[in-house]
């Protein structure tokens, strides 16, 4: 039984890793929309990304979700709302739950992204 509890805790913490400090930016996240999501925030989906969880490549912006690098497509960038802190990248990712059509891949769960300004 203890192994099951530990396994569930580890699963939960790895799935939630991308959503750091949601409460600190919740008021801003609650106003976010992208072309993919009319409302990006579900009271736990958004948060700050650590520097090692997003990158700029020749292919474009990428974020790490559940250990997988995912492209940030034009439909993911916020079109409404503001960032709680423009010095950090922020992301909204749906929780990894089973939907009627089956599990979504990590990249399919990406809803919204706000990066840092480019200088």
C-alpha cells in the first residue's frame, strides 16, 4: 500500500512540475486567452516556467511538459491578458487526466504561453 501511495505522489509531482507558483499569478492567468483556449486558467493549470523548462531553438519556442519538449505554436501565445511577471516565461497546461477520447499527449495539453520580451 505504501508503494502505491509513493508512486501516486511521484506521478502527481511530475505531472504538475510545469505549473510553478500558480497562486502568485492567478489574477492575471484568469484573464488569459489564446487561439486554442478561450480561458487558459482552471485555477491550477498555469504557472512560471523555470529557465530549464523552456527554450528558443531554430524551430521556434519550446516548453517542457512531463519531460517532453513541445513546440509553442502561434495558437498558444496569449492574445488576451497580461503576464504576472514579464521577466519569466509562463505557461498553462491542462492536467494529465483521461478524457473520453483517451489521454492527451503532453504537447496536446498546452493551452497558453507567455514568454519574456526579446531584446
